């Protein structure tokens, strides 16, 4: 199916939304954004860190995602962000708080970067949930809350972390995550959220953690530069949350289009569109 034929199946505004979403989801990872800011390539891997630091970072990533999972399951469906209320998400307030968190890490040194990671992760999650709500998602549903957590696995620079080498990109990540999300949702609906050590929840966090860890290592590499300081730390954290806000907006735009036009049509259109 070529792009001209797609216009017979989807309205022009839907195609344009899909094109913008694809550009976000397939092209610029966090490393590219940090390179633009700092002016030098960010090349980082958790495997390059000393053993003690690497272990601490892995532990911080695991803790951050478990805290985020706890927040997602226990509080995202409450209050202002619940239900399907539409309206613009409050992106700036979350970004300011993330910047303040990053400033503390930048001012006090690399050791505190690990300590502030759970804080910035939860701030990002709350902003992601706000974006989901603005796109018509029902945050009272467990699957929707887990779809918010799934955003941490969507960085487009991490295709090497996908086990299925026959396909790359956004839909490959969603396919790789689908079983873990389904199993976790089924478990939670049956047993509740009391035991995060339950195998379905552990597998979900581990799957997200493999991809989120790549992004965190790049963020740590940038914040570890001695001249970064408090101002740079705040700016990096603002980039960090802005990056995931962009991914969330694209992700939940596609989910909205799937609800409106059908999953099969949107996926076919996505694969045939050029992200200009």
C-alpha cells in the first residue's frame, strides 16, 4: 500500500498525526539530544562502569521502575488524572520539578544521580499519565497504567535490546512487551498489587529495565562530566523528561488512532509512511 492509497483509508489529519508520531518514535534517541546539548557524542554503556558503580546503577534502575510500578498501580487512577478527561497535559510543571531534581544531582556529584533517579522516574511517569489522559486513555484501567510504564521502553536508540531481530522499531517494542503487559494485567486483576515479587511483575520490570537502562547510562555519562554542575544537571533532567513526554505523546496518539480506525490499518499505514 502506497501513501496515496492510505489517504483513501485514513483522513489527512490522522495521517499527519501518524507521521509526526513515527518521526518521534523512530529517529532521535536521548543520546542524540544530549549530544546536541553538550556538543560532544555521548557514548556510554553500563558495562563500561566500574563493577561497584555498575551494580549501584542497576539497583537504582530496578528500584526506580518498581517505585514507578507501585505508583502506576496504586495512584495513577485517582483524582484529577483518572478516567478519560480530555484537556492539555501539564507538561511544564513536571519539567520544572524534574529540573530541580537534576540540579541537586549535578551540584552534589555523580553519586547523587543514582539517588535522584527514582524521583525523576516517578515525575516522568506522572507526566506520561497526564499525556495519556489527554489522549482519551482511561487511567482507571490496569492495562492503561502499564502502557504508561511501557513508555520507558520506547527510546528509539535501543533497538539492539529487542530479542526479535526480524523487526525493529516502535511496533517491535510493543510486540516484545505485549505478553509481559498481558500477564501482569491478568495477575493484578486476580491478585491485586500487594506482591511486586510475583513473577509476571518481575518479568515486566526486567523487560522495561533492559531498555531503560541504556537511556539511564547515557544520562549518567552526561551528568558525570565535571563541568556540568547544577545548571547542567537541571538541563539534562529537563531533556530527560522532555524526551519521554515526546515519546508518550507519540505512543498515546497512535493508541488513540488505533481506537478510532483499527489497529491493523494504523500499523499498515505506519509502516508505509515516510517520517518527513
